[in-house]
C-alpha cells in the first residue's frame, strides 16, 4: 500500500470539506425546487422530446421532491435528490448550479486517467501524476485495473449513469473526464474519501491508497463570465451554446494537470488573446505538411476578432489539408462556430435555426422583448396551430456571416468525441449538413447538445419585463441553466433535432497508447491519411 501526499498546496482533504454547514433554509430549498419545476414546465425546450424518448416526467418529480422536503434534513441530501432528477433528463445544458461555497470547489485526485485501445481492448492508463507519489512505480503508462476493488470498466459504467450525457458514448466520455477531477458546482462529491487504486506496475499488480482533495479555484472559472446569477442579459449571452460543467472541468484539468491534459496555454495581457481558445501547428506526415488546429473553446464574445485571428492562421496554412480538433470542446458563442464554417467553404453556409417551445409563458415574454421579434408571430399562433415549437431562426445573424469569405481551400477533417458539445455540435453537424468537412470521431457519437442555453437569472429579467409572476430569483446564489431554444439540422436532414441525436462520424478512430501518453501522433497520422484520400 502507498499513501500519496497532496499534489497542490492550496487544498484540503475532501473528508474535511464534507463538514461544511448547511447554507439553505427550508424555504430556500422549496423556492429552488419550485423555480426549477416552473422553468421545466414552461420554458425548457426539450421537455416533450425527453418525456417521450426517456419515459420521464421531471416536472412531476420536482413536485414530488417539494412534497418530500419536510423529511430532508440537510443540503447534501437535498442536492443529491435534485441532481438525480436532472440527471435523468440527460441534458448537459440543463443543470442545477450549487450555491457557494460548493460552487467554488473542485474535487480532484493527483493523477489523470485516459483511455486507449490495445489489441482490440480498451484500457485505462495513468497519464500524469502531479507531485511525488511514495510508490515510485505509479508512473505514467501504468494500466489501472481496479477502482476501490471494482474493475475499472464497471466503475466507469456506474459513474456514467450519474452524469447527463445525451447518449451512452457521451456519458462514458464524461465519466472518464470527471473520473479524477470534477467541479462540485455541478457534480455530487465522490462517495469515498480516498481511492484504492490497483494498477499493473513494473513488478506486477500493486495497490495505492490515494485521498481525494478539494481545491478552491477562481470563482469565475466555471463559466469564464463572472458571477452565475448577476448582470443584465446581453445579445451575446443569448447566443450561448455551452456545457458549463465541462468548461469548469477543463479549467480544473488545466490548473491541476497542465497542458498535457488537453487544455490551452492561456496567455495574460494581450488585448485579444486567441491563445485562450486554440493553438495551431504544422504537422508533417509522409512527406506532406498539414495544418493542425486545436480549438478548446468557442466561448468568446468578440466574434469578429475570434474569426479574424483564425482567418490569419488559415491564410498561411499548407493546402494539403486542415485538421480541426474539437475534442472536449464544451462550446460557447454559436456564431463563432458557424462563422468558422464559412471560412472553410466556398458555398454560403446555412446556419442552424433555433426554436422556442410554444407555451403561454414564452409567448408572453416574446411579446415584449424585442430580441425575440422574429419568433413572436409563430408564438402568437400558439392556440391556432397547436404547434409545440415556434418557427426557427438562426442565432448567427446575416450581417455576421455575409462578409465572411472562404480562406482555406484545401480538404478539411474535424476530430471530435463524446465531449464535443453544444456550439461544437453546431459546428460539426453544420460541417456535415453544409458539406464542408469529413468527421473523425474518437467516440462513435458526439455529445449531441442541440440547444441555446440560458441562465435562470436571464429568464428572471425577461419575466419581470413581461409580468410573468411565477418566475423569481434563486436564493443563496444558487443557479439553474436550461436549454431555452432547440436547434434543428439543415440540408438533406432539415428539421431533424440535434439534441440527443447529433451525428455519427464518417470514421471512428480508436486512440492508442502513444496518443494519450504523447502528442496524438497516431491520431494525426490517421487524419492525414483521410486528407490524402480526400485530395486524391
């Protein structure tokens, strides 16, 4: 047995963090449940789809939870029950955000684990250790076989059932991503205070006992946009497509495990720092040069600067082929993703339309909020047509896309995974529907997040303007994110929703040991071989 010392100084054992006092009163808990129930009932755009495809009724579950509140003694049990209801919705856009201090905490282990394939078998490898383990054989490259005496595959399957991925592959991908680091703003704390880790080391099967730790990060890290329940709604916020849970986890990976974990090297001080969102390099494979562009996030309010920076990169790229890698990209500003498509195509890109759910409350808001004037006529026909959804209109305005011209003229492949989500779904699905690129997946499906996400605080502002009395602010700095407008595909798949379905990649690639322990060399070689076929 090996006891491992803490990896980062500003941390405390998870066991100590469990002793935090309650922050919500019984009335606070009741208000939270009631507000989430109202939001799901009247504004959650995917409610009909989820009730049909998953055979659930989250609105009724909220009513049942409200009825059970007198028997719930503390915040921990309340959070568990509420998050269980939302987990069953299987929508990473639609999440409860715990109040402070939980919202500022990240639980982590001092090592990362990633999956690869060897001889047709999926294996879990330790890829990085932070700090100095007392067992010097617990090094990158060892295979993890058991987690708390449970075969690691079974543990991953159980953890996958606890997250909100829209399909089984997305749930497994999220389970792997949060296996050793998770934001407690969005995720229940680990059940155990320490992990019994069994691995296949240099001297055979060994076991190490490793405690969970809690780090208090920058409180803005989870969203990259300041407080979760403050500030006025802006046109940019209303075009968000982002999984904020994954954004918080990615930020934790950056701070705890470093760039090798697959997050950008952020630079400080530049007026517009494109390096916060991506990096590029030239890869030479079999005597040909290719441009490799890794985009970590589309979460940029300055759409024109974002696209102009990428256009400058692409203008200098070799024309043998472009590899756009959007693995683990949680999304961001929808026009950033759809605008990038226009830089890659000579055709006019058709952006995906988004629709509201047609309800009386949504019609009341659209009737007075000018931002929703396009959607207003179809919502006004709510009782005349019986339609469940409004008409669809794109979030990317014609004034943004029309000036954009094709910059890159070579063949393009996009690499994605089950974590590629929201705006990244808009980008990847749009690439297929507009015939811009060939898609390579390291998972058989994308994250399949087909929506524009709002914070509950934005809904509160609109409800006040429109006189919707039932919608009230959340207490205790808690928050709620939800899918407000759904996206549908264009082209030959016109009208098919993206949520829960996404697309299947043209190629399914299985990551190798060299990929996860080094710099994705085999993955890039495979992508280059696809580009070679495309160029003839």
